[in-house]
C-alpha cells in the first residue's frame, strides 16, 4: 500500500518561503492568494497490507525522521 | 534500418553508409545508438577538430595535454595541477538549476577521474539582457544550482565571471571549471589493459536520464508510455561526494589500471574510450549494471546519462577488496565485465550479444568536416564605424552643459551589471570550504594555498592563481583579436595576483557550425587564442567545444572562454587589487598616457552610455603584453607592490574606482595626470576635447596594470619599468574618502561604491 | 588534548577541523567514522560542517541516526565536551542535544561571507578567552542557519546565559540574532559560523584569526 | 477557499532525496518502505469562492511558478 505524508510548519512558525511565494504570485497578478504555506509531501510505497499496522508504523517514521516536531506537524493518508 | 530512425539519430546518409561499411552489415539498435552519440558533434568534435589540432599544447610544464579527461601541468615540488572547463549551456537553458548543477558535477568527475583532488571551482556565465523577462529566473536558478552542487561537495567556488548581453537572451552560457591537485606520479588515465582484468562500475544506479533522443527511444521501445520522459538529469552531489572520496581512496592504492567517468554518452563513451586507448577489447554484461528503473533495454542502459557514475579497470584479484571499499561508502558497485584481447567492445544483455562495437573505427574514424567558412557581413558595417566621431563628439555637446558629466558616466558604468560587484552571485557559493582560499572572489584572480590534505601529503609553499575571462563583445567585433585579449587578460589577472601564468583551458561557445559565418568566427578565434597562448607560454591543456548556441534571434556572440592557472612560488606573497594605505603612490604600468588612445570600440562605455556595439575592439600587442606582465611580476617578487589591478571593462577610471572600494576598507584616490600637454595635447574644455577626456577615462586600452606602491618604492618601480622597457606613469596618490581624477571627476568614494555594490541586484530585479 | 572529529557521509569540513587542531593549535586529532559503535578516548568531540547525507529531507535529520551519534549522546551525557559547527550544530539540534532547530535562511539563499558577531557569554568553556561584548568577525556559510525555538525555550536560553554568540547583522532570520548556544550544562556548543576557517591570517583577504579563541578556550 | 497543491517529480526523474530517506528508514528498521519520493505540498488561501474559477487560476499558478514543469508534475485539490 501507499502512504502519503504531509509535513507542514506549525502555526506560528514563520514560513519565509510561503511569504515569498505569496508575494511572487501577487506580482504575477494573483492577488487572490492571501496566504501561501509550503510544506513537504512524501509518498511511501509500503510492503505492509494491513492499514492499522501501516498507520502505526508510518506515524513512528514521522515522529522519528520525517518531521521535526519542534516546528512541523504531519498528516498521514493511506491508500491501497 | 528505416531512414526515419537514422535521421532521428542525427546521422547523415553518408555517415550511415560509413557505418554500414565499418560493420559490414546493418547495425543493431544498440550499435546505431552508439554510433550516433559517438559521432555527435559533442563527442566527436567533427567540425572543430581540424582547427583544434593547430593549437599550442606543448611546453616544459605540460605533463598531459588535450585528449584526456583534463589537462595536467607540473608545478614543482612533486605536484601537478589538473584542470578543465566544460559547458552545460543547453541543459541550463531548459532547467537552470539542475542544468548548472550537473554541469559542476560533470567537471568535478573529469578532474578526480585523473586521481586529482579537486580544490577549486570557477564558473563563467552569460545571460541575456539584465532586464529581459527570463533573466531573473535563469540567473537565480543557475547560481543556486552551482552553489547547491559545489557547496555540498565541499569544493570552494572561488572565481568566475558573469556577463549580460542581448545575444544570450535565448541561449545562456554556463561554463564550469574545476582545478585539482595530485602527486605527479599518481595520475590515472582512461586506458584499459591487462587481459582478464575486471571492469567495474560504481556510483549511482542507472536510470533513463538524458538518453540521447530520448523521445524516440521511448516511442520505439516503450509502447503506451504515459508521460513523455523529461531528458533533464537531476544532480545528486551527496552521492558524488561519496564517489569522490571512495575513488580517491581507491586510487591511493595500486589496484586501478585505468579509469573513466561516465559523462556524455555514459557507458558507451567510457567503455569505448577505455578499450580504445588501451588497444584492447572489453566484454560487458549489461544485466550486471545497477539499475534504478525496471525494464530498461540495452539501448537505454548503454546511452543513459545518469550522473555520478564511474567506470574502471582494476587488477585481477582485487575485486573483493574494491567492492568492500565501496560498501564502506554505501555505494552501488558491480563487476560488469572484463578486458579481452582484440579491439571490440562486446555488449551482452541477459545472455545475448546485443552489440559488437569496433573501438578504432568508432573513435578514430569518426567523421571530420572542413565546414565552409565565410566572413560574416555584419563585420564590415560595424568595424567601419568611427566610434569617436560618430557617437561621442555630438552627444557630448549636451554632456558639456552638465557640470560633472564624467562622474555621472562613471557611476553609470559602475552600476552596469557587467562591471558591478558579483557578490550577489559568489556570496551564494561557499568559497572558503577546504580552508585554502587565500584570495576569495572579488580580486583579479583567486589564490589558493596547497595544504597537505589536498596534496596527498606533500608539503609546498606554492600557491595557485585561478581566473576565467572572455569579453565576447570584442570577439563579436573581431574574433581573432577578441580571443587574444581573452588570453592576455586571463594571464594579466594571474600576474596581478602575483602568479606566473602556467597553462590554459578553454570552453569554446559558438553558434551553428553549419553556418559559414560561425565557422569563420571559430577559425579566427582559434587563431587568436593559439597565438596568444604561444606568446605568453600558456599552452592549452584541455578544453571543450560547444556549438549550436543559437536561438531564433540568431547565434550568440562567439565566446571562447579562457580558464587559466598560474603558480606562485610563495603563496604568502600574493597581491590583491585594492589600495592598502593612504599615501601610497598609484602608478600605471604598460602605458605612459603620453598619447591617449581613442579605443572605445566595443567598450562598456559605448554600450551603456550610447547603447552601441560597434567599432574595433582595442588593439593588443602580445610582445608589449609580455613585457608588462614580466615587469609587474618582478616588481611583486621584489616586494614593491601593495596592490595590482588590471584595466579591463570600463577602462582606467573603473579600475581606479575598483581599487578604492573592493577591499575590506574603502579608500580614495587623487589622480593628477597633469592636465595639460601630456593628457590633452590640444587643450579644449577640461584641458582637452570631450573625446579625449572620455578616452582617457573609459577607453579599454589593453596591456595596462594599475599598481600602488609605498612612496619609498616609487623610484625602484619606475627604474625597474624603464629597465624592462615597460612604459609607466605616476597617476597620483591614495587618499581617504574621495575619488578625484584631475579636474574631470570628484566624488565621494561611498557614492561610487553604492553604485557598484548594488548594481547587479538592481539590474536583475 | 585530543579532539575526535566525526565524519558522516557528506561531511566536508572534517579535514579543515583536523588541520586547525593539529597544525594551528598543535593538539592531537583523530577522525571518527560515523559507523563506529564506540568512541575512542578523546577530550572533545567535534561535529564538523558539511552536508551530512546531502542535507536531504532536513539538515542533520539523517545523521543523527548514525551509530556514532548514540555514543556522542552518551559522551555528552557524562559531561564530555562537544562542538557542533554549522551542519554539526544542525545535527546537535536534531538529536536533541541542543534545543531549537535551524530553519531555512529567511532570504532563501545560501550565504557565505564574513559576519560580525558579538560574544555575549564569556564564561563558557568555549568562550572564556574572549572579552565580554567583544566584536569578532567569523565566516558563515549556510543555507539553513535560521535559529528557531519556542518562546519558553528562548526565554530559558536567554535567562540562563546559554546564548554565546549573537549576529550583529542578522544574516538569516535567527530569533534574537542567535549565532551560537550552549546546553544548560555548558558542555555542548553549537554555532553556525565557522571558527575553524578564521584561524589563519593567510586566508580570506581580511587577515583575522578571531575563530582561534573558540578552540583556545578549551585548552 | 483553500487550494492544496501537490508537486512531485515526474516519473523517471531521479529523486536523490527519496533515495536517502528510504535508505535511512531501512536502517531505522522500517524495511517495509520500498520506495520514498519527496515532493512539495503547498497550501493557498484564496479569496476566490467559485471553485471552477479557482481551479483555472491555481492551475495557471502551478504552470508559472509553483511547479517546475520541466521535471515536476502537480495535482490540485480545492476545499472550501
Ligand atoms: N560567477 C562567478 N563566480 C564566482 N566568482 C565570480 C563570478 N563572477 C565574478 N566573480 C568574481 O568577481 C570578481 C570580479 O569579476 P570580473 O569583473 O569578471 O573580474 P575581471 O574583470 O578582473 O576578470 C572576480 O574576483 C571574479 O572571480
Ligand atoms: Mg581583472
């Protein structure tokens, strides 16, 4: 199965890249974008077939490696 | 073989006939692919070879000239310097970040393949007009790509150049140069040998990146493939760093027979090269090659240009030990074949022979063309312009009403992105990692010391001076003279840092060789380059040709970029371009200003102030150049010189200004060229005509170096110059705060510095 | 005194540190390969700059799991002295030996230049040779040196005097201009600027040796 | 409304980051991860309320700025 992991900066952590993107979009004429936040999108192909099991494991991976929980939070989506 | 496929492989009918003759039968797809890349302009140099043959490549200092992965030059103390420059123009135009990054990766491999440890990188960049809509994106991507790769590898990027010119709007140039150091007896060549010896692959796994004619390849072999495969390669500097360390560790021992990196044309080129140079055959099994993707065909495996891979022949029996070494570095490696008798490379895949490649005919019988040559029409029109009379005199009627026109012109020139500080660029490069950089970017040439970890343990006091140069506007107006100037300027930059010019690498960027005008430019430029390298005893030891630099708007200016390496006997005696102490005397070497030359053709002044590219570039006399360089170098050796800076774009005024503010602390200068008979024989306004004033300030007259010396040393310097028959003149003195040039200019240095420091960023944003 | 210098795959200032320790300070130094499961006997562990594991994913994130890091954590736990420079600082925060995290520079670009710093704590083991409030010039070279910590941590760092170096012209967006910190126990230093690059007057045009005192404080 | 943009490397484009992450997960004991790919995850807050309209505009932004279409492909998800 496949796990999709979204890692984003926590609220309150300044996101300079997001700010630059928002500004560049504005200069390009996309004034409707009020806010942009940039995070990571990680796709994992797993041998695991049991979703519960996979969820537990991927969560561990996020805690340990994929996200730095001082500044980042993460979401996991599983697909088979 | 269907003619469509032959055409898609970029082969002419005649070339295909030639293949049939060589093979005595129809080639297989794998064989056709191999011929096609090996006979491409890029790999075979088919249009340029006849001219390259005439270049001066020999000298006492040369250990290995063109033909290997990089040139090798002796610097004494048992050490050699190994260097080369290469282009990555087209990939960088398509994907600036990855294109530039993989360009750096490629040139690094060229150097460490020879057993040398890379110690410095340089890059020579050409973009379209600063305000062209694409420029900002391109320069941001290219610079970040170079930084991303070099910084991660831990090789400092210590020099280079950046120019903006309309002719590059649709075709930028990204030339990267790498300089390495090795013990003289530890140089490795791309030469296989020893029947039965194993052939080993190491580095990244092979994927479908950058396969020549990739679209076609996938059409033929991959029915129903979903999205069109991008041919862009992604760089992985991390893996390259491991490959570098592992290979140098390996080459420190005695197990490697011959080694070749996989660059253009990947496995094809490296296996043929190794076999060809060693006059042996190779048998290899593609099924053993580490692959990144599934279902890759032999055609794809042979032609893949995946990055960060090396290919070598080792001594029989060392396989296990070698594979273990690579395991330590977490690298994929595999024995993929062996050296055999004969002169063929046999390619197997899943038990089947899929290609028989005769090395000699493919490498030695590659086509060689003497393409038609014709002097382009634009030249007469532009060269005949009398720049002074036509543009400057009338314009300056208005100029004369302005109270201080020359100061404002100077400010405009200093703000021009071609002259302004390149700090915005090199601040993104780690230029100090390795802690060898004695002179960081921002002076005429970078200077590197050579400490033991980088010399294989050998002690030396010597240092290297490195630079790259080319004014392509001069080359456009006169390719021969322009190329000569590029060489002379490079050597002069080295001399200004206290180095003795040693040897040259080049990167020849031109339009389409099928255009006789371009071929003429090429021929002329090579003449000039050759003559200058000969005169200055800086033989060409490596280089690269990049043709087809064109866009619908036409060809780029001919751009024969020169990379040069010089040596300092004692690195602690290096010199920088900025003034050091108030009270020092400023002297011009190479010109006594008795007769001010109107050499404004092709100048930055003409372009920035009058938006014109016309006239003839400044004259260059290689004998005078040599005298100047000898004089300056000797003065440096005698310890007379506090600072030395060559006069290039923007002329004397710009060189003076740069000497004021490019150092850690800004100083001023007061020049008094004795307004009157010497500078302005006919005394008009300002003691001379505007044309004379402008020529004095902004002419890009060659063979001149601006130096500052302690007051007590002035006489010694002038005497030395006289003895060497090098013209010279005292210009004035270093002062605090102000830039004063006779009665023509008087401005606070801070104002000039502001223009210069921020010019580039202002221009591109 | 003996320095152990850790080499991760992708470290590239390991040799530079080795050079200054042995040739400038005339002390002993030894490289420690990241796969080592045991630290040799050393007085100071240096985690040098570079791009461990390519800095892929996040700087320092992968290196922290190298076998040798478990040992470094143990060594530090028993009071051993540890210096992390640049990438080394990033590894230290990722492994929890120092608080906070180093984010991407607010300018989004790699920056390499001489940078003025102020020494704001001169009683640490790593800074006692400096004068308090002394201004020094040390080279930075990083793309991710923007120090961040939550409010509480920041307050604690400031309150306990754990900030050792502050930027005088903030080059990367670091909170409170933080360029280098120590842990609460005072035996671990992390700093983004490269002292090892500023110890020999022949380098870099400016003839400064301001970085020397970081190492000399330890001797 | 909100647009979520997922930017991933195109098929066949080498992903060195993904490779390192997969390897490092394996050393950490997560051998079940056969493949990891790293991309970008961008959240945009839009003033726009019409989803069709938003879709068109965000697509443009991706083409022009958010994705490097030479090597990356993107997907858009709209939420109100
Ligand atoms: N792309 C670059 N990368 C690194 N350094 C650069 C680059 N471009 C310019 N520089 C540095 O900026 C300084 C000025 O460059 P340039 O004006 O071309 O010098 P010169 O006219 O003496 O050849 C030199 O030290 C040069 O090495
Ligand atoms: Mg110069």
